[in-house]
């Protein structure tokens, strides 16, 4: 198969390093790697609007932990309800991470 079409693409030094590393991992030259990814690769688009909600949830739990720590430090006691509420929040975050974040594959070049 003769290749007759040439396309010039400009990369930053950082981008070239990334491409070189990806090509090297596959024992390919950069041009071969770029061509194969361009022709056979896929582009994935993720809706990350849910991340804001997750960050707020992490912040809320952090605030709860700080509140409990303040009470424990001042009174040397913590209530069972505080621990249960914290446990529920942690379980909620665990569910969110398992359902939304773990399925995402951010590795655009299948680096393993």
C-alpha cells in the first residue's frame, strides 16, 4: 500500500515526549504510532459535570470529620450518631466512585 498523502502536524515538546513514550512502549516509531491511533483509535468524550457534585460531597465529609474531631478534642467524647452519619456519608461516596468514576477510562492511549 503506497502512501501518497502527507500531513504536517506540529506538537509541543511535552506532546512529543508523550507520543514518544507511547510509541516506545509498543515498539513502534512515532509516525507509525500516530498513524495507527489516527486510523484505528477512538476519541472518548466524558461528561464530567458530576465531578462538581462529587467534590462537594468530599468537602462535606471533610467538614463532618473536622467537626467530629473538634468535639472529640474538646470533650474527649463522640456520639454514636456522629459515627453512623459519617459512615453513611463514606458509603455514599464509595457508591458514587464505584458507579461513576471507576468505569471511566482516562488513559487515551491504552497505557498499561
